[in-house]
C-alpha cells in the first residue's frame, strides 16, 4: 500500500481552503490518523464525508475522556452529543486523571439536561 505524504502546514491550509476530491481527502485523513494526528485528520474526514471514522473518533474521545476531540469530531458531524455521552466522557476523564476534561464534560452534560 502506498503511503500518503502529509502536507506541510501551509499546503494543508491551502488544501482545506479549496475543493478537494473526497478520495484524496480520505487518504490524507487516514495518513494523519496513522501519524497520531487525530485533530488534523478530522477536517479531511469531514471533507470526504466519512461519517464512520468520525464516529470512531467520538467513541475514542469518550473512552479516553477527551473533551476537545469529542467537540471537534462532533462539530465535523454537525452532531452535538447528549448528556449521557458527556457523562460517560466525564467518568472516563475522571478515571484517567483528566480533571479539566471531567469538569468541562460535567458542565456540557448539565447544559443538555
């Protein structure tokens, strides 16, 4: 399998400002994901209309207690998580010692209730 070279930051910005072929966007997103750069992958998954990997990133955010990742993936999906999701994320954040994420998830859960 051929590897996709990641663009430098300026090239990345230009790619996101223009129309991009969904298959190219998907390949770039996968390359970012393989490099552990989930946040950068999100924009390209959104451009590729790739709902499944964005949902997987949401699930990963809940498992790790990562509010920022959840917010970014949810924004790309135009899907605001409900209180139950934020509570689950809060519990995971607490277990992981991510106190700020736990506090933010608690606040976001209470907004939705």
